[in-house]
């Protein structure tokens, strides 16, 4: 198996790469592990001390739960794997407080975390708007969790597609093909249809080319895949990928041991 990075945009939290000589079962397993098994920190419980804003306690708690938090996987354990057995300790949960009495929009930056490494990804994310003489005071508890239990713990959107391979035959209508693909995939040089290589992996051909060319342009797919990761910000794409591979290897080793014992 061989990989090659296509894009690594750290500012946008996007990573794309080619995986060669594999199959859909492997890349789909990797996709599901990233979205469902890689843990992140999210607010699970909220204790309200004061709230006379326009929103009910439950609505504010829901917004807080969906606020992405920067996650430090080395410092925290999943509650079920912690020595406290899920009762709650500094190794498996984190307290955040919020106290605002001034009028205006209350943003995620108002959340004060006891761990400076765990804080809202988007400080300007609005929580509620307070009017004159309104206030909000609460204490929230954040814990590690997995996306398979709730989407608030999912670290990313991960997806893939087959790497296309273009074969151009005796094309008699190159202008129509360029128009059908909006000039994004093909161009005409010296009267001949050619692929714009820099754009080939950016668009989904989806049968449009073959129909427009009446079969003269063929899109072939082999065992190479283009994989995409779009992080929500709790973890970097590199952290998501590395942790997903660790989970994959650990799960495979456990499965292998059980197979040996079954013999």
C-alpha cells in the first residue's frame, strides 16, 4: 500500500491523499473509525446557577454540547477506561464555567476552562443573547466520547472516491465535452481533447463524460482511492488519521488473538 498527499490545508482543517493498491472495504473501515471511534472532548452535563435569558436551560445546554472543544487525547481517558470507573475525576472529565451579566451576545469565548489546552474551537460562536438585567451563570462538565454515541463527539467528516483514470479515444465533439464538464476537467489543445491534470481529482465525473463523448472518453477505476478528511477543529487531520490507525491496528490485533484462541 502506498499513499501520496494531495492537499494539506492546516488553516482550513482539510487533508486529502491517494491510497494505492487497496480496496473499498479498507478505506470505508478507516472512514468509519475516524468519524465514529476517534474520541473528542465535548460538554455532557450542565448545571445552571442562574438563567433568565430568553432561552430555556435545555436549549442553552444543547448549544453548549454542540460547541467543538480543542481536545488533548494524551491527558484524558474515556470514562469507561478510567481508573475511577466512570465516577468522574481529573483524568476523565473537565469543568468549564460561564458567568455573564452584561447585555449583548454571549459567545463561546466566555467559557472558562480549567485546562487551557481544552477550549472552544470557535471563540465567536454565539450561545445566547442577553438583554438588560438578564444574566447567565453555569458550570459545565466535558468528557471524552465517541461519534457513534453522539455526533457532538465526532471529530471530522471523512469520505473517499475511486481515483479516476481517463482514456481518450477518437473524439469528434471535443467542444461538447468541455461544455458538459464546464471547462473544469478538459481543455482543447491543437484541436485535441486533453485532461487538465491539476483539476482531475477535484471533480466527480459521474458518467457525464462518457455520455457526452458517446463512449469515446472512458473513465476507469482501479484499486486506488482518493481520501478526504475535513476536521471540525477538535483535532488536527494528522491526529485524527494517526489515532484512527492506532485503533484499527489495536482492534485487528485483538481480533487476531481471539481467532488464535478459538482454534
